[in-house]
C-alpha cells in the first residue's frame, strides 16, 4: 500500500506520519510512503497548522492503487483552546405511536439534533476562543443509521473543526444486550461496523499547536475485540515522536491499567466521559479529566456542562462551564455552579452569617460538631478540593485544608479528627483544631474510584466505599479493619450511598449492583443478610432492576430501613433485609434520604416535589408537586430545570425544603406550603439543624447560617 502526501498546491510533504491502524510510517523527501496492505483505513496524521479533507480513506482492494492526501493550511495559535464534549447521546425525535429504543425504559432520550446545532450556533458565546471541538464518544444514543446521519448533519454546522471518537452506545446498532468484558466490566454488546461506515477510523492521531492528540476506541478495547492491535498501534504512533514529548489521550471511559500499562510514556492529560460525571484527578503526572454530559444532567447529579481546555505550549488548563438554562434574576452567577466557586451574597434578613468555600458546593451537606461547621469543596478546573472549618457562631474561617481532588461528600467529625473522602477514593483524617493531616489512606484505585458516598463514623470506625470496595477504617490510626471487594461482580456506576450503621449492623444499597441491599456485621464485615442470587442470563437486563439510589434512614418504631430507589421508596426489614413494601412515585433518579417523622415518611421525588408516606405500609398520604425556576437541572438524565433535588429538614414540626431556585419553602406535615424565602444561591443540599440555627451549603460555594424562623 503506497501513496504520496503533498502540501497544497502539490509541494511534497516530508516527515508526515501515515498509518493503516497498526503500522505507522513517515513520508520521505518526495512525500511518498509505503505500508503493509492491511487494515480498513489509511489515515494521515494531520500536523500542526494543517488539515486534510479527507484525512482518511478506505484501504484499496488493489495494492497497486495509490492512496494520496493533500494537506491544506489551518493555522493554529497559542494558546490553543478546544471544547471538550462527551456523551451527547443524540437520538431522533420519537415517532408518534411508537416506543423509541431505550435502556429498559430508565433513561430519557438523549440530546436531539436541535440541541447540538443550538450549541454550535452559540459557540462564539460559550467559548469565543475555541479552535476545535473534541467529543469523547457516545455520540449517538442507540447506534442507529438514522442517528449517525443526523449527527453528521448537525456537526457539519460547527464553525470549528470537530474530532470524534466512539463510545459503547455508538456500537449498539440498535441493540441493548449486555456482556461482561475481559476486565470483568459490565457493558453492552455491539460491533463497530456502523461507526466505521459513517465516521471512519476508530483510533488515529493529529497535532494541534505542537500538541500531539491520540484517540482510541475504549469499547472494542474493553471487549477484547482489538485491544492488542490498538496497543500495538499507539506504541508505533508514539515512536514517531520525541520520547517524553507532550501528548493527550481521548478515550471514552476513564483509562485503566489495560491501556496505561502499555504506553511508552504517559500523556500529560487524558479526556474521557462514559460515567456521566465530573471528576478530575492527577495520577502519576497525568491529569485525568472525566467530563459531564452537556445536554442533560448527570449520574453524579452535576448539571449539564462542557469544558474549555487550553494548551499554552507547556501545560493544560481547564474551565468547566455549566450549560445553564438562562439567567435567573434572583440568583448570583451560575456559569460554574457545582464546578468552581461563584458565590454571591444574599440579602435576606434570616441570614445570620455567610462564608465562602474556596471551591463549589454540590449535594453535600455541612457537618456540625463542637461549635464548628465542616464543609467539603470541589474545584473541577484542576485536580483539587478543600475541607474547611468555620466557627458556628460567627462564620469565621477556622482553617482550610487543601486536597488532591474534589471533596463531593460531607466530612465526618469523629472526636479529635474529621474524616473526608476525596472523589479519587483517598480518605484523610484532619485535626479538628488545625486542619493538619493526622493520617491518609490512599485510594485502592485512584484511576477507577468515583466517590460520591459520604463516610460514616460509628464506634471508632469510619466506613466508606462502593459496591466493589467497601472499607472499615480505624479512626485513630487509619488502619483498615476490614475490606469487602466481593459485594458486586463489577463496578460500573457511581455510588451515592453512605453506610447506615444500626447497633452493629451496616446497611447500604447500590445502583446498579448488587441487586438487593446489603447488611453486614459492622465489626467484621461478614454478611448478615443473605444476598439474593442473580437470576436470568442477561446481566444487562438484570442490572436495570437494581435500583437503590442513595443513603438509607431508619424508623426505630417499625424496625424498618427506608431506602431511596429509582422512582420509588423501599421499606426493608432491619433483621432480615427482606423488602416489606415498595412505593412508586415520580422522579426517577432521587437520591435524597427519606425523612422519618411522627406523621410518616417524607420522601423527595427529584424534579417533582415531596410526598408523605404512611409509616408501616408506605402508602402515599399526600403528594406535593413543587414549581419554580431553577437555573439548571441536576436530577440525572433530566433536561428541564427543576428546583427539587434535596431532602427537607424537620424544624419545630414543619419542613424546610431548599431548592435550586434559591428558595427555601416552609411546608406543614399536611403538605401545605406556608412560607418561602428567596436566597441568591442554588441549594441542592439539605439544611442542617445546629441548635438555634440552620446551616446550608450552596452549589456556588456559599455557606450560610440561617435563623430557624426563615420562610415563616
């Protein structure tokens, strides 16, 4: 296989890399090259300041046929900015009278072509300095031919070059069957045929402003269809570069050892999606950037967003921007809410004091103990976060401790220390008086842990983890008391459950696996509840039945554990773990912990409202829809902004419900709204009752002390 590469108008291009997907060569002085006749495509690595149209061609059937490319000028300036999008999940509008394919009815449809074209039309507003867009997979929702055709038409309207790679949904070809991968990972079946038909090579490289960009196909790599070929190719590609020179990796999922261990040297940054989360960590000198979806809310309950990425010739920097639904006259700045500090003062007379985190808030509440308020912060424009302590009486900052990644969970006070979990899985105990590190327990896998479940402290032990790695740690020393890694056959989605400890019984539920809640001996980690065995032969279908979403609560009077689940609340017998009742309600992804009152259980139906369930039976007593103008959605897979995501707090026999519209609503136990207060911060975290005041944390980083009569 051979050909020639020229600069327009016909000048030989020497030293340009060309590949057949396995072997890589460079052109000689006359622009010619030769490659073994194999692979499905011939691809030219576009150098800095140049592009080619086309930049790939199908491998010719006849080896004698030349495959030529022409490079045309495409100036690229430093600093070079690109927009990182991921998981656009574009689907076509549903045809009336038909049911569109979906992931077993749990997910709403992804973005529509109009959302993508609207974003591209407004790119000059969103990212005026952007020189390209890079999209890391799950471009379309079901891998259908019509979706690909609509996607190509939408992306053709981009004012800047667009670089695409596939994700697992792009290989679905309209099917949703599940399979366990070679790395014990649950994903869907699929083939790359339609992707290659419409979009060409699934791995390739190019240069922008002196930075080498490498793309791979995670899904076929994970399934073992071509991982050895991809690993061979990336080594051959990097062999054409000076050893140790800077490059970045585009990969659909967060890369793990199956790719990182195969690299001759590590990238300076890796960009991924797949998890529908926002997570930035640094591992072995590489900044790993896992970005949220841009057109609907995420599985970590972060709002739709995109990242502006800048290469200045030496390093990569980020700016994460919320894709807000528009300005809100009562709120402060929301363009980086939940990603970076953007706090604004509120003027409400019920505010006793206001302080500001160094980062943003999220769904995490504050913790209050011994006159101190502890809060975690996230700084999603780099691998960073904070744990901060404020004086409960005055709001004065007592200390601030920097962390190596975001703290998206509530710190857990435990005597002389406060324990904080970073999103990487690192667990740190800080001195409550000074913020100094007392001990640090590294993550079991900083690349693959996604920690959104808060730590729980009971009887000198802190419990933290997910369905693949649950740990009990001595609070005094940081030593691991016990660890369970066998609760789930695989770890696929983020966990929002904090452990609930009830007189020596540890209770947790997960989504998607294991199927039923777990009950363990808190001292030994041994199973107390008998886990249900998996049934059926379709693990993906089975996964979709496993629906526990958040942290449980306990009703001592009925001896019932209350668990928030997908579109429902579940009552579980404490002694046996047997489900007693399931009450369905609106609001699919609702992670808020049920509130136990003397009148019944108050549950939050995210993006809908709240409702009261009868104690004992779980029957609905009343349902209260809430309306309001939120700046962005946070309930997973939703597109329409709605204020309700948090659980209410019981104060003097009434409920105080914070909202993303900045409104705190006062609601009676009969379900009547009797007052409200408007603040300037979106509120996604429950208020914490602390003596004569309430403590709230806004998504913008505001920490507020409020009088108990607020919204009266």
